[in-house]
């Protein structure tokens, strides 16, 4: 029996028209998995490509659909039963293709595709790829998702916009925080940008607080600008000891804020050093990353 998965890709792929491309297979979870070359889908193209695209002088087709076949002797199609193949197996097959494509093609704009945030459909077929006879069992599954965004502008926001000084420029940490939110669902990029935003914020704030305090300027520079950068206060000490000195309160006094701060730091460090953002050895989900970068406010 075959399970045929179609996924709409959030990017376009150009393939030389008529070129014979070999199919490769591999096994996972008891399934023989075949990934087909990208093909045209029913969904609109992700861009407005030129009238003619050529690869090595050969006219190319523009594709934004991915087909993956899963073959096994039998799949559980009982209504109400768990998905078979499991959604995790489907997602890993999609992830594997995209990661390999991005690596080999050096395609920086190609990113992971979540089945929760794109359009996909799955059909159960016989070994020859034909429709199964009508029965009381499940014949297919699917999901449809799209991203939609807007900016709400009312009188209050409009007035606030124009009340800003003529030479206004946003503080650097604010842009980094918004960039972190925009980077989702790419967890690693989002947590690195959010952590950087906090580092920039506390450094600028402490500089301003120190300038208004009675701490001698040369002493402050000695504290934060040692010859050996490893001796400078780290971001934890800045939000704890130094902030407490200047304003009488430390971020550490609020367990919830401190816990979120430390989780963000751990996620950032594990992504930078290990390539995967984790907290407590568990990969950070998109939902967790959204909370860490402040998408709720």
C-alpha cells in the first residue's frame, strides 16, 4: 500500500524541462520512502518569476509542490485511529529533503516547512498508485494553512506616530526584538536575535545609569571594559548585580522574568554552540520560542 503526501512549499524550485531525474528511496519506521523531484502544485507561485527561466540553456519549469511516497504492506485507516504514518514521520521526511536541498544547493532562502503552517494532503493508494475501493476506512487526510498579517492603525496610534521627534530612530534593541518575532517559525534565528536584543538593551541602559550616577567614569570603564573581555560582567551579572546597584532592584527578584531570561539564554547558547536550541535537553518548539521572544505582547 502507498501513502502519497503532497506538500506546498513556501519557495519555488526551477528544474530543467524534460530532464530525467533519478528517484532515490530510503527506509524509516518500516516504510520505504521515495521523494520525487518538486512539481507544480495547484497553489499560486510564491513569487513573480520572469517569463523565461533557463538552466544551462534549457528552459526550466517553476515548481512549488513536493511529493513523497511511503510504502508498506498495510497502514491503519480505521476512522479515529492515530495517524499512520505518524505525523512525526511525515515531518521528518519533509525536513530531510529540505535540509539536504538547502545544504547542497547553498540556498540560504530555503527554510524548514512545518506541516502545521502549510497546505498538504495525503492519500492512501494501492501499490500501483491507484485509488483504493470505496469503503468505510479513511482514504486521505490533509491540512490547509496560510499566513495573514495586518497592522491596525487607529487615531491614537496615528497621533503617537507623529508625536515622535523629527529625528527619531528606534533604539537598536527594539528592532532586534521585532526581527526575532519576524524570524519565527525559525527557532534558532529567533532566540539568537532576542537574546542579542536583551544584551544590547542592558548594556545601553547601564551606560546611561552609570553616566547619571556618582560612579567615577574611569572606574566604570574599568568595570565594563577590561583588557581581557572574559573578565567583563556577563549579561547575568548586568541584569542582577549591576542593575540592582543602580536602581535598587534586580531582574532576579522576579522568578518568572528571571526564569524566562535564563531559558532564552540557554536556548541561544545551545543553538550557537550545538546547532539546536534546547532547554533541559529538549528542543525548543515554535510555541516556546514565541513566548521567549515576546510574541504575546
